[in-house]
């Protein structure tokens, strides 16, 4: 068969990986997508044609012979004979005798002549009939597999493998700004390789969800894991029906996040809208896959290395591992990413850590090994696309190729996984609620396109010592925030931060576009504490020339940029305290 799965006339045993051909002009591998029955052009074919052209020239010299050998490839056959399809239109005049003479002269041509001619070789023009997809050595796309399902991006050439869903939004495959990709692992129990897990006949919920943010300059990426049992609001969701009509599924308040998919007929567009409402980030594309994706992809890359800090025995997921490092694939890989009862407190948050470890190791494997040969690239692309469902904006091979080319600059050590902060739900111990005090700064950081730091304490800390809460004296006025903001802020300062000397001073005499804190030199420690609580940028701090009296308060004017108490005015530049995160290049992470 050819690279698109079609059978070739007279040759039914062709390995599709053999159609990756090395192009000496570019130093790249080239995937030849030839029409059925037409042999792919190879350096050996060009050598034969060069010999024929050399026969036409005086002395039999001056061809453009390329003596460079092909790289080793799996299942490679011997070169085809000279009478193949590509040689038919370039036979020298004079009949069979002339052609034999041409072959004889080529055989006696000196290596030095051939080498000189090779250097003079012109770059071949692309034929309209021979479309080529290029794979440059070292280019690695994102391949993301998560939880009870998976989702991933690969370069691939088989459009027929890709399923797509119209979510009512179709963005261009390539964007000039930051890119946000919603990655959904569904727990659907139907379909090949998905039976035998959990609830038979499950419609497939958003069992594992990551929001991958790729920075505008493509220098870094952040993957936010969203707990499936988090209580949230699901907005109204227009969904496309099989008959082409649209149906709006009513939203719900205070329900589990994972019901944003599958429940009441919701499609991935409903999860898309739920995540946008939760984070304030606009999503560009989504990718979704199921149980079988983990098994097939981990097998395609010859296994993924994982680490266990202790013996793991989970009867629910059927994972059994001794303490230490292991390479898992297939059923064992799926068991690893589904495990939670054998680690930590047995919660979904513990399982997220397992998934992040697996994903990080998989990305490292792909970076170092799986894309090192055309045959492995083919195997991985086959495994990935067969389980892949995407939005229409990246719903074919060319769009995916453009999408991947745009994102290929992100290095593995610049990818950070983090978990959206949550708290135990006091009304239901089986669920969790959003920890807004930590989540809001995290979401603001991602919206501002700031990279998550690898660890705490990496940035510069303020040299000013912060005053204790009981010494922070401030008058709060509303100069552009929502109605009632001044009193809400005072209540928040007194009850949450312990700043009992804060006072509501009413409305400011003039409106401000940005929040401002006015303080005296001898109030610098108070200003540092308040700025930290409020998330104020340096531009918001206005220091006077003279010291203030003992009981003179600072002045905080809430501008139009103020949203609510506890919501930072400016996005932090470091990972907020208390946010679980791990770098994809960290090889020392072990499940425990």
C-alpha cells in the first residue's frame, strides 16, 4: 500500500515507512505520496537518469550523478531496475544498443567527475503529481496522552484516520498569538480496545482534561490539569446534530466538571466553553481520544519509562509494579495512568500526578527516540491519528502539519505541567471546589503569557521587609471599580488578611484607569505587604517625597482594572505558592 493506505499495482507488500526518502538537497526525509502504481523517486533512480544524460555528452562525462547512499530504513528492498516508470521518458536515442553503451560509459566514469557533477546538481523541481510532506530531523510535535483517555498531535499523512467535530468555532490552524489547546481524555467504554474498563456503555465524560497554553513566542508551554471531580458551572452549549441542525443544551450550575462532556448529549464544544468560562482563556483547538490511545501509542514508541517510589498494587486498575523504574506499554501503560488507589490518598489529584509523570516521560521519549527513523514516525502517526478526534480548524492532515510546524520550537525543558488548585468540598467529600485564592493568580499568569517557573524562589524577591497585618493602615476609595468595591475590599482585608486598620473612604474624586497605592517612605513596609496581598504591579506604587505622621494612612484607589478582592491586579511572573507543578524534563519524579 502507499502512504495513504491504497494498494499499489503489482506490489502489495510495500512497507509505507519505505516511502520516507532522504533528500540530499535539504538534508531532510521526504514522504513521497505517489499515485497508485507509480514508484517513488529515489537517489538510485536519479543516478540512472544521470548516466543516461551523461551518454549524450561528448566523452560521456558531465552528468549529475548522486553517489550518496540512502539512510538505513526498516524493511528496505533493493533498488528498482532502470526500466521503471521514472526512466521511461529519458531513454537515449538509438535504441537498445545505444542504451547499453550509455550504461557502459557510466560504469567507467571516474569518481572525481561524478563528485564534481554532484556539486553542480540543481535542486529538483517538485512535480505536480508527486506531492511531498517534509519531516525535518529533530522536529518533535506535541504528543499528549492523558488519564483514562488521551489526546495528541503528530505529523501524519492519513486523513481517513482523523475524526472531527464541529463545535461552532473554527479557528485557523496557525495563529500569530498564544495558542490554547484543550486536550480531553474520555472514559468512553465503547469502540475498539475500550471495553472491560469501569462502567460498560459509558457515554464518555471528560475524565482527564488538560489545557495546553503555548506562548506567543513559542518559547514555552504550560499544561493545566483540571480535576474531573471539581464542582463548576457549565454554560449553555450549542451542539451539531446528525441531521445538520443545531441544538442548545441548557447549562447547569454546581455540577462535576467531567459532565461537561457526554452528559445530556454534550460534545467537546461544551467542555471547550466550560474551560473558557473557568479560566478566562480563549481556546483555539481541541483534541480528544479514548482508552485505546494510551495502549496503542505507548506500544508504538516501544514503551514509556515510569518510576515508582514504592511497590504499587492497585486492584481497580490492575497495576502491579515493584519499586523502581519500569518501561510500560499497552495494557500496563493504561493501568499506570488510571491508577489512584495505590498512591497518595487515593484521589483523582494523585492520579493526575501519575498522568503528568507519564506524559513528561512520553514527551522525552519522542524527543530522543521515536522520531529518529521514518518507520517509527509512521507507527506513531498511525497509532495517534486512529484514536484522534479534533475540531474542524485542524481537521485534516495539512492543517495538522501546519499546526505542528508552528509549535515545534517549544523545548521539552520549557514545558510545565500544573494542576488547577482545589479545596475539599465541605458539602460533598467526594468532590472538590476551586481554590480561587491560588487559581486566580495562576489563570492570570497564563493569560498574561508568563512561563511557569521550574521551582519556587527562582525570581528576585523584594528587599523591603513586609509589615505585619495589624500595622497596615490604609484608606480605600473606589475610583473605577465595580459598585461597592471599596467596602468589599475593606471587609476582605480585615477578615482575610487581618488588616484591621483598613477603612472605607468612599468614592475617589476622580476615575482612574489603573489601581494606585500612595504611600510615604516610612510606610514602605506597609506598602510591600498590601501590594503583595492585592497583586499590585510596581507601576501602581506611588511613593511621596516626605515621611507620613504616625497615624496617617496610605491611600489605595481602586481603578477600572480592579475586578474583586483577592483577584490580582497584575499577573504574577512566578508560579504562585501552593500550585502543584512539574517540569516535563524532570526525570526524578516517582509515584508514591
